[in-house]
C-alpha cells in the first residue's frame, strides 16, 4: 500500500427514505449539528494526511452538491464525476468512477457520520484490501453485512446466512490495493454491460471477495452511523454527535 491514496465517494443517490428530512437533496447534504455530511467527510479526509485527492460521484441535484463541495473542500483536491443514471443501482456510480480505480483507493459511502480515528485505523491496517467491520450489528436484511471465515472477509451482502466465524455490519468504507481496484473496475463493467444496472455496488465487491478475501478492522469501539432513515438522522444528532464531541474528536 502506497503512502498516498485516493478516496472515491459515492454520493449520487436520491435518499428517498429520509422523506422530508432530506429536503429532496442528496443524502450527504443532510446536516448534523449544523454541518453537512459531505463537509464533515471531506474534513476527515483532509485531516488524515494520507488521502491525496477525492473523487465524488454526483447525480441527484449534482449542481447543489457541487456548490457545497466547492464551499467546503479546503485544500483537498476534489474531482466530480457525474452519474446521469443515478436512479439506477449504485453499481452505475461505481462504474462511472472506473477510471479512478487504477491504484490504491478508498471506496466510501457518502451518508456516514464517523469518528476520524476509524479512517486512520482503516488506512493503517496491514492488509492491502481491508474493511471496517462493526460486530455489534445483527442482520435484518437492511444492513450490508461482512461475513468472515478464517480471519478473512469473504462476503458482503444483506443476507449472509449462517455458518460464519463472524458477522458484522460494514461501515461503508473499504480500502483496496491497486490490483484489486483494477479488478473491481472490471467487475463493475461486467455487471453494467450485462444489464445488471439496478444492483448495489457491493455486488461487484462481493464478487471480488470470492477471488481475493480481504482483511478487516473493528469499528466497535468508536461512534459512527449510516444515515438512511429519519430515525438515523435523529440518532446522529442526539447520540453520535455528542459521542464524537465527548471523545475529543473534532466536531
């Protein structure tokens, strides 16, 4: 793993499940403690120091998101990649960024509020390919679960089944070395070209894991949340943000 890495942030979706709380904007424009999720995420990437640039895949209200990114990006170079087919599956967003899957990368969901130490933990992990895993979660069919056997992540899926050594929810961030990122671009292209444009981008990662099982690091001891529903947003403001502040993390 090189000392520098590129972050690919998937931020094209509509976020219908937030209803009026999302104000009709991309989910990463939701505010927690008066700041948008994309503002907080780009700050975490700047602070880390190992991330050389970010690529943000936009779609729904791309113009509004572009203005917010221009306002908050700071010194971090950010390139926008448009996904005009953002109403299809998120696989299309990953595919839209395929030319950036050419080296060491972070693939990140844009709708996560998280402690910056989780990002540091992921980037410092010894495995070339690695996930953040929270073992506290149980599979309900909503969460993207990581299935571990023999110490390696072998599946990412909403319905992992039984018989695994460990199951945990994926935080929504994964790190890939150059060989795996290039293979991921190929797998995304195969899915999109094969008319599987309505699937989650994680299906391409799941197929990659069948070839190259990955490592993982725990996210169990630090605050984070994905924001999909109004109750997630309420919890982010009521529980997660105060926990971040209490831990000494920058707000």
